């Protein structure tokens, strides 16, 4: 079914990782011998469904990132294109989308884009495939998980205002998948409005287009604070051992 469409990936990697509290961008940190970014890229490089990979990086980190991942794309016979990031995630994503809009390598009219945070190195090939299939069906798809913690709404003094029904809320992750033309159109409207969004589904919701959420995995965590690295390493180690039974 995916033969009639082509898929481009935008991987925003141009943040600063302030909450990680280290001197380098957190996507360069090691996880079982490879960087967070390398783990993330490999899932997309290994997927036959992805036609082009756009990696959005800070201008002054381009050389460092290039050297760290050098050769990784050749291994899979696929090219990674570098695009400059912006001050906010939204700006970084728009720069990646603009590259895809102008890219001359598209062979079919129906174009999908999958956006995935560089800081989520635990995405599996299978979840990526499922997400893309849903993207084809719905045109705007996010991956989420039911919340585990009870949610409290608080005022500016930290006093609880309400306890909403948790079953109605999902935590949202990436990948998020869209019809490329739809997302470009929605980002144009949002940019004219001056609003800032922390996820791309929000941009499509703002334009009044329905967004489908499909259940993902709790393992697909975002490396944000130091303990996320410990969890991620434990999950990767378990996966490696599962691939090598008896060890
Ligand atoms: N990102 C980006 N451009 C920005 C900000 C963020 O491309 N101006 C990317 C990050 O590199 C990351 C993803 O968006 O892969 C999700 O953002 P987040 O986890 O918030 O990363 P940082 O912004 O780097 O971290 P922090 O908010 O702690 O500074
Ligand atoms: Mg951030």
C-alpha cells in the first residue's frame, strides 16, 4: 500500500539539551557505544519506506555532528541532508519541511513526512512502520501513551485547582506523520499567527484538521534529564540480549 506514496523524514536535532545539564548537546551523548543521534538515525536509515532523511542541526554544531555520524548513511545507501536549525523546535521543523517542499527527488504526487525527535533513540522499526501506515490512512497521526500518573491542574502558587479524569489524557511522543502539503499549509497559518507549538500535531489541530492518535510504547522515551540515559541503556541492553538468546 505504501508504494503509491513517498516518505521523507525530518529529524530535529538542533536543541541545546538544557535540562540534561551537560556542556554538549544531549543527542551527542553515548548510549552503549553509539550516540543518541546515531541510534535514532539508524531506525530511519534501515527503513525501506523512508526516501530521504533531513537532519536539522545547529549551524555551529554541523561539523561536529557530521564527523560523529560520518559514513553511517553510506552503510545503508541512503543520504542524510543537513539543514540549519532555529531558536525554537518549531522553527527547526519548518526549516526541514521547507527542504522537503523544494526537494526535486520526489517521484510521486502523494508525499508524507515523518517527524521524529533526535532525542528519542528507542523507536523501533515496527512502531515506525505502524505509524507510517496510520499516516497514510489519516493524513495526520501522532503516537501517544495513556498517562500513568494522576494529573493535577494547579494555579501559579501551586494550589490544586482540579483533578481531570486521567483516562481522557495521553502523553504525546514522536514520530508524528503528516501529508506533507497539509502540514506545510498549517505551519504557514501558524507562523502568520505568531503562535508557538511544542509538537507538530498541535499545528494541524490549530488548523481544524482531525488528528489521529495511535498507541505507542512507553519505551520510546525522550532523553531529557540524566536518569533517562540510565533507563535507555537498560532498555537497549535488554533488547540486545533478546537478540542473542543464551547470553
Ligand atoms: N530541537 C530542535 N531545535 C530547537 C529545539 C529543539 O531541533 N530549537 C530538537 C531537539 O534537538 C530534540 C527535539 O527537538 O531532538 C525535542 O526537544 P527537547 O527534548 O526539548 O530538546 P532540547 O530543546 O535540546 O532540550 P531542553 O528543552 O532541555 O533544552
Ligand atoms: Mg526543548
